[in-house]
């Protein structure tokens, strides 16, 4: 596998997952509408609510993430070598210079956030600069700049909104059954078909938020593979990132500011427990297995 085919494959797989996600959402909403006896009117409320939440997250999620992470904005004189690396990579990738933040944390890690390349932020930990050499740091930063160039933060925000919409729709459907019963059944078709849709609707209400979350995590893992390949293309040296990932995986220093809400943003799982998991448990991981990422990078 070469870098270009890896980029192409991961882009295709991401959009295929997104297409299946949209089909899944349409199916869920159709089932809820048929089962509730209210049509699709209840979906409007969920859509309005999700829209308001998405608007707020679009403009303020980066500030919230930086606050949760305890990150401080750097000036060029604070870390001239770090600024030089990011400036060179940004020029090479045709990106505006992002804002640079740092967290005082011994665990080596990094993440990118921001709604678009003009409002982007790259954040590194002090441990990253202390424990990785220049080539490895370049590999990590190229990965993060690739997230920015590929609009991954925006894509994941959209996916999160869709997941939230499914959760809201499922909750609204269950509440409508509880408070409204099946009062419209008589005027909405035969009772048998209504009960079938009702049973299917209840099953979907229970399972659809879980399925939607699994899809969200699948998209997140594909974007990590894509950023790995795009970062390797930017530096023209996949080994730099592969070596960095090895050191990140071997380091067991727990992050002081890690949280479940921001874990998916980091280049590697920020939590201390990085043991191998079963295939089923792996479905709930925000990151693909680091061994697989390293293997793919070294095969390019």
C-alpha cells in the first residue's frame, strides 16, 4: 500500500459510512413516525434542538476543549523551535498558521481543534516535546495539521450532532408513547401493522443510540487512519510518525486533563490503560489499534 492509495481508501470508507449513517437515520425516523401514530411531526422538535446545539458547538467547541484541557496559548518566543516546525509544515500543506497551545502535562500527546483552517488550533503537551525527537514531533504535528486540512473536527461535529439527533428522536418517541399512547391508531391504518411498527419502533429506540454511537466511533477511527496517511505524505517520511506512535504507546504516564469528552481528539488514547482489547470491546474505542497504525505507516 502506498500513501496515495491509503488516503483514497480512507476517504472512500468515511463517506460510505456517512452514507449508511444517513440511510440509518431515515429508516429510524420512518419507523418512529409509523409506530407513534403521529407521523413525523415530533422529529421537527428534535431537529430544532439539535440545530441550536450544533450552532453553539460550531463556534465555541474549540474554546471549551482548550479550557477542559488546561491549555495555554503560546507566543513564538515561548517555543521558537515548535513554531518553526509548524510554520514549515503549514506552508508545505498550504494552510494558514494555526494558533498554538500547550498543556503542562508529562504524558506525550497532541490534538487539533477549530471549525476550519482559518480558526484552527494545535495543542501539544510538554511531554511530547520532552520525550520525542524533532523528526517524531514533525510526524505528530503533520498528523494534526492533516486533521485540520481534512476538516475532521467539523466532520466529527456533524456526526456528533447526528448521534445526538438520534438520541433525542428515540427519547421523544418513547415519551410520546408514554404520554400519548396510541390514540391515533384507529385513523392510521390497521391495528396489526401498527403493533408491528410499534414493536420495531421500541426496539429501534433502545438500540439506535448505541448503533449511532458505534458509527460515530467508526468514522473517528477512519479519520485517524486518513490523518496518518496525509501526515506521512506531508513529511514524506512515514517512519517519523510510526516511531512517535511507538513511543506514545509505550509511555504509561496518565494525562492530568484527559476526559471522555475530548479523548477522541488526541493523536493517541490519552488514558493510561492501553491494553489490547477484544474485537467487540474495540468497537467502542475512539482510536484504531496503534499497532495497526504503525504497521500501515511502515508498509507505505
